[in-house]
């Protein structure tokens, strides 16, 4: 197959490039509408009790409150006559707004729960109409119209889930632009250092551009038929830049080496495709397999990264296998044009003896060199013992975000946080006496400020004299109760309260559904924990099978899985130490909170896939040399000598694209960017440089073991490098200079 692709791109190179330009232009037009189709949520399991509760509330009770307006007069208290008059006018305007329903305020209910403790602020609760994109657009319209200053006397700030989503979208776009502004110049600079010529350095950015534009188009299409998270854009950019550069780096390096060895341009392209091209295709398969596991989760936030992740891998690989050989055919020796001043004339591309010498040093005393590295990685994984998980809320936004300020005011200045209330739904008729008893029973639970029902308001087991209740909370076919607590949202006590509410004896034979932010957190964690073994199992099995097909050994896949687990444990441990425990929070500007569950799973899958990428790069050359007759130690040392420079350069480049998201204002994007970048560097340096040669030395000949029937199976169906094989290294020292090859 790779030989046929090479022949096609050699004979029809200009046609391939013309088709590519047209395709990129069309994808660019289609992808331009991606942002308008993507959503800010997706952290909940649609089949969970909390999601079902929300669905019943939407159907029978007009929907949950999702917009909170915090209103503060320029001076005085909210009960002042002039302020009350202006506040009532604001509420009247809101009730007339076509996009809003269920508008409730302090000025039309006189409920003290809707007034701050100091009397200086009041809240207006409402529901923004619509579903998904429609609701998102409606929220923006309402907030733009009413947030700010009303009649020069009231300051209005928007919060609630609608307010948070309204700020997350633009912030994501700003973070993306900033990350690209930082990453692209740095990557170009590193490419100039790695290749030493301008033309070679620019080629990987072509593949990265195709990958990014292509996946924007994919997300635009997928977003038109199903829910897709807006944060998939960030992964698209980071992976598109990283993998585009990664794969192109491998191809260009091999092509330049072939030219330096005296091959004709067409022959160099053929050899590049049959060796490095094959490695790119196999590497893409391993990365895609890891990211595809995200699709087993019901949360569309995670599934979105599966869509975009697999898409960007496939597009980057296809572009590398078709566009890159066409470009190399046309450029020929001009690929080395634009030599940088620091590059000596005649310097041949290739490997570096440093990695080979390091491998030989490690293999002389494998236990002595590997144990300290393992100890450091295990120490870094220590914070995992105290890890806790949460879901995204307003605290992921900067402290200056308006919706975050509203949430802080509700927690600190009001008696109970209405925006974080639990919603108990009884989807059948309920006797009034039993409903009153049930509401009173709930109000006696620790941490409950009040329970609002159609029959009244309850606190401490008694009916409160604050009003007769909200008749809209009851129908002939069901009841809704709002359980408002004094607890910090998403804290351990708040999560325990969800379980206590669910365990309270129901007023009917059917247990009520419990929704709200804290219930969604509990259900989301349970849902992800339930699917995680399946996802990890799929990743492990597919990785094992792919590496077996590539190496013919059952030991190599096991070795790769164990070392990956160690490096990923260290990475997530360090991220826990930073983002949960709060170290470096002042420097990075985030608020410490539990690890975001979905983002932690995503980081694991992305980092695992990219680790397998480098595993294939290194193992392919070691296997090639071993099959040419070199003993195990020589094959490892010379293999790392050939590929070490490529792996370290690729790791540095892709880490830059992820580290750029450390500048994001949304904290869980910082977590993802810094964690993924750190995982890549740990894998490239500690694992590939030290633990792999140590493990290979300790395993000895058994590193390539497979039972007889599996060896026969691999001989018939396995994968192997094609094209002319390099000559075995004649000396124990790693091969350097023009004879060094990658692929």
C-alpha cells in the first residue's frame, strides 16, 4: 500500500497538491461555522437520575432556573422606595422578555431569602428558554440587554449556569488565540533548530494547518447533528499542531537522510514512504485507538474529544502520507534550502550519539540507573492517594468573571444558595399531607436552609412564615421541591447531602429523582467510574494487539503498558499536587479545587496515545536492527542512537503546543495543557531514555518472546518495515552522521 501511495504522489505530485489546496479551502469555509455549533456543557450523563430529573422539570414544571441576576443599587438598600420602584421596573421588563420565563425576584415576593444579609443586594431568578444552541443564544441576548447598569441606578450582574456558559464560550476563543500566538512561533523556532533550514522547518506547519482546518470542518459537521463541546476546539489545535509536526518531522528526516546517502529524489521518497510512512500510519492507529476509548462515555464533553481527537489523528496521518511525499517530490534537494547561520555546510541530518551512549550507560547497570528514576516517578504519583474529583463550575473562570462574582455573592451574602439548590422531583400525584411531611423531613437534614414546595416553605421541620409556597411547583401529575442548603457547593458535605436526600423516605412508593449541581456531580463521577474500566480495558487490549502485530512479541506490549502506567501516574500525581492542593496557584492564577473528572480522563487518554506514538518510533528501529542480527543490547543502543534525536525533538515540539494552554484563563484547560505536555516530556526523557533500555537489558532475549503459534500468526499477518534496510552497525557505538536513519 505504501509503495503504491509513493508511486501515485511521485507521478501526480502537482495534482495532489492542487486537490489539497481546494480541499483545504472548502474545509476552511465549512469549519468557519464550527464555533457557532458547539456547546459549553456536556459534563452530565443523560441517563443519570439528575439528568432525568432535569428532563421532568423541563417537561412538567417549565424548566430549572438557569439565570441569576445579582442586583445592587448605586447607593442605599434594596428596600429604599426609589430602589424598589426601579427594581420592580426591571422585573417587569424581564417578565416581558420573550426569551425568559419563571421570573421571580425579591421585589415581587418580598422573600428575605432573595435579599442579602446586609440588605444591599437582591437577586432575580429566571429561566432562559430553549434547548442547547438556542438557549445559549437566548442567554447571550438577555445578558447583553440587561447586565450592566439599569436606568443609571442599579448594577446588574449575570450568573447561574446560563451566565457561566455565556462567559466560557468567548473565553475559550480568547484562550485559543493566545495559545496559538505563543505556540506557532515557538514551534517554528524549534523546527529551525532541529532542521537547520527554512524550507524543512516550514513543511511540518503545512501538515499541522491541514489537520487543524480539517477537524474544524469535521466538528462543524458533527456539531450539526449531535452535541459537541466547545472545548474540543482546544484539543483540535494542540493535537493538530503536535501530530502534524510529529509525523512530518519523521518523514522529512528520513527523506533528507536518504538524499544525504546519495539516493535519487524519487527513490528517497519511495524509501521514506515504505519506512517512515509505515511508522506514521501505525503510530496514528495507536493514538486513535486510545482517543476512540473516550466514546464509551455517555457525557458528550468526553465523546467530543473522541470525535475531534480521532479526526485530527486521521487527517494528520492522511495529509502526511499523501501531501508530504508530493511536496518532497517537487522540492527535491531544495528541501535543504535556506540554511540557518549556525548550521555548518555539509552537516548531515541524522541521529545523535548522545542517546546511544545514554542507553549503553543505562544497560551496564540497569537496576542502579532505573531504580532512582522509578523512585522519583512513584514519589510524583504520591498525591494520587489523596485525589478527589469534581465537575466544572464557575470557579474554572478567572476571579474577575461576572458569573463567578455572582456565585461568590450568593454563597457569602445570602441565606442559602438558590442557584445551587437540589431539585427533588416526584413524577406522580402526591397527597398534600404526605408532601408536607416529606418536605418537613427534608428540612431537618443537616445543612438545609429551607425546602420550597407548592404547599409552603419549610425549615427545621416547620413551616416558615415567609409565604404560602410556590404553586408552580405542583401539578396534578407531580411535585417539585427545591432544597436550598447552606453548604459549599460540590464539597464533600454537599455530596453527602445528595445521598441523604435520596435516602429519605419518599411520600409515595416511588423514590423521587434528585437533580441540581451537586447531584449532577455525584452522578457524573459514578457514571465515569462505571465506564472507566471498559475504556481502560479497550485501550490496553487494542494497544497490546497493535504492538504485538508490530513487534511479534507479547513481552514488548506488556513492557510498554507498565512503563506508560508509571509515567501517567506521575503526571496525574503532579497535576493533583498543583491544581487540587493549590501549589503554584498564585503563579498560574487559578482557584484550587478537586480534579475535574472528565478532564483527568481526557488527559490520561491523550497522554497514553502520544506515549504510544513515541513507543512505535523507538521500537520500530530497535526491532529493525534486532532482525538484522544485532544482539539485544546493540539493537537498543543503536536504535535509540538513530531515533533519540527525532523523539526528543518531536516531544519538545508537541509539548510546546500543549504547554501554550497553560496561559488559558479557564483552569481545567490549564490542567489539560500542562498535564499533557508534562506527560510527553516524562515519557520522552525518563521512559525512552532510561527505563526502556533498562527494561530491555533486564529482559534480555525474552524481550522478543512469543509462543510458537503466535510467532506463526505474526509471520503471516504481522506488520514490518518495508523498503531497503540499513546495514547493521559494525561497531558497538551508536551510528551517527549520514548513515543514521529514522522510521
